[in-house]
C-alpha cells in the first residue's frame, strides 16, 4: 500500500497520466491553496487595522528592528 492509498483507497486506482486527471488535480490544488490564502488574508486583516503604532510594537517585540543590517540600513 502506497502513501496515496493511505489517504483514500480510490486514489490508488486513478490513472495519473491522463491529461484530464492532471487538470483536475492541478485545478483542485489551485482552488484549495487560493482558499487557504484568502482565509489567511481575511484573518490577518484585523491585525493590519490596528495602525502604525501597534505595528511598530510588533516589530520591536519580535525582533523586526534588529534585521536592518540585512537590508543595508544598519
């Protein structure tokens, strides 16, 4: 039993060389990761609405201010 069959047994019987099967898997992957991106973007929108002062606190608190030498500002 392969790894793909451990996810679902029917996935082991699919002919992955057919163009339509490739198209469905590529399209499905694109839609899945687009949905993940949109959920993440909407979830982070609340953090971005706090304003500049809050973002500068986040930058200092998590070390963003210490990385200036990597971009030529240090």
